[in-house]
C-alpha cells in the first residue's frame, strides 16, 4: 500500500521503518521538503520523503504521527483534498511540556484530539490507535510479555478493518486488538496518557503496556 | 482497627462488609443517623452506623466511599477535627451522570479530587486507591484472572503502608500493589475512569481490571 507517515519524530520513523519492512511504499512527510532527519531516514530505508502535502497527495492511507499540539496545522499543510476519502490513522497525543514534567495532556473540551481532527477534516476516515504505548511496542508487541492490548476506535468500520489488518501485520493477535467503538472512544485512550507517564516514571522504562483481564 | 466507612452505596457497603469479615470494628457513616440502607446493613453485619461525624469521630481510619461529587460536603459533615491525623482512604470518583451516559469524569483544574480533599483537610493523611475497579474486585481480586494491579498514592508514607496492609488483607499480593508516589498520582488514576467506563460497555461486565506488564 502507498502510505504517508506525517511526522519525522521517533514515532513516525519507527512506524515508517516497520511499514517499509512489510513491503509498503512509504513516504515520510515533514514541514519542509529538505528536512535533514527525513532525508537521512529515507536514504537509509530506500523510502521517500517530502512535505506533508507531497506525502499525503499520493498516499492511499495517511498516518498522523505528528505531536498532537501541531497535528491540526500539519494536516492543514497536508491539505484537506489530499485526505479526502482516505484512512487517517491518528496515533498522536497532545502533550504540553511547556510547564515541565510531567507534561499536561491537552484534550479539547468534552472531546478528543481525534474527534477534533475528524470534525476539521470530515472527508477523512479517522481511526485512533497505538497512542497508549511507546513506539517500540507499537511495531513489536512481543517486546512486552503478557496479553497486553492495542485499542482501536473510529466512526468508519471499513477504515477500522484496514487499520486492524495493519496492526495484525505488526504482530498484534486479533484477540488483543480491542475495538472501543466509535471515535468518542479516543477520549478514553487519550486520557490514559497521564497514567502512562506516571508508570513510566515508576517503572523507569517506557516498555510496558496495558492488559485488561476480565472475569 | 476502628474504621469509619463514609458512604452507604454499593462501594461503601462492600468495603464495610469485607472489613467486618476481617475482624475490624466498622461504622458506616451517612448523612442522617437513621438512614434505612445503613440501618439494614449494620443489622445484617453486626456493625454500627451513624452520621458522617458519628462515624469519623471514633475511628482510627476513615474510608471515603461517597460519590466524588459530594465527597467534600460529606467530609465537611464528618468534621475536619474528626479527620485530624487519621489515614483517609479515598476510593471515590467524581462522575457526573447529569448529561446521561457515559458520565463525565470531573477533575479539578490541573489536579485530582484526592488532592482537593487533601488541601481542604490538611490534617488528614489522604491515600488514593481502589478507584480504578469495580467494588467486587476491590475486596476479592481473585475474581479476575491475571496479574492485574491496584494503584496507591499519597504524600504520607506511613499512611500508605497502613493502606497497603489493608489491601494485602483483601487479597492483593505485594507485587500487584503499585505505588505511584505522591498524591499527584491520583490525577492519573482518576483520569483512567473514561477508559474503564468504555471498557465496561465493550465487555458488558464491570468485572475486569488493568494489568501493566513490562519488558
């Protein structure tokens, strides 16, 4: 599949590399066409890079791996017309580090960043997933033992099925891909970040994840 | 130990019954001395009941099992002088059902209900715990399989040790009692409620809990 990964941070590069290794045609999008990190990554992985719009325009599926605080701006730069009808996988979290650690989790009043993205780009088919774990675990769930899970939610069932297929190819077994229903579920997973951050501090590692055993 | 359980809802009664069964001297506190539910519960369990102040005044340890939205009022009624120097176990969540389901989780700006209680009653030794699971699992963790955990946080280490001892007596093994540090950790556990509520809807049962396996 032709996949645009927006965002050149650790999350974007990790997802991009995994998608390349799975045989996808990946283009990494950033603010400028000559982003040094994106250029280096693309050379190393025989992949492409370009602006957010370059990346989104030719892609069948778009991954938002930008920081949540700048996601709307990045997606505006990508262009609403380049998102129209496409699956938009939102893995972002809006963390405000301006007041120091731990960062404050920013959520729009009564909603989630994912819903805000969906409202702003009604033609996109937004699916929220993977935002509740560190990037190494996203693409290699076997790094953490146990029956830990990845949450998925979105308003478009076909889009969710496409994303579930990608997660499966990352190594997530079906029974550990937890469908939380429509995109309002993103409120719940985005608000998990304060606990995630606190546990990272307690454990001294980011390589953990949540499991939800039931009776 | 002489323990006051404030709140006559399902959570208060469940905790009260467990504490009685463990040999503690329990008094269930409610708004009025003649609360029908509390009277019936006390008769059934050979325990006592009374007003919030009656309960707190003679107790060595106080459990706040009132709904988070009315906890401050309940504790005011209990009386600051009756909380002075005592361990105050806060198991509350502030859920606003006024707009329908799912309820909105209310947290004071930039903080948690537990911190608000601690600020309002500086003489109390507030420990937040047990608010991330349904009441049957609180007192009988074996109902859910797997290495699921209970979070504990608070500013007073001695108070946390007392509460950890109680949790142990409920059946929680040491390695599954996760100390999140000081009381600001309550921000993280209170914000877990939206995910808890969503999962309850997805699973169709409240008898589940969170585990946090790490690499």
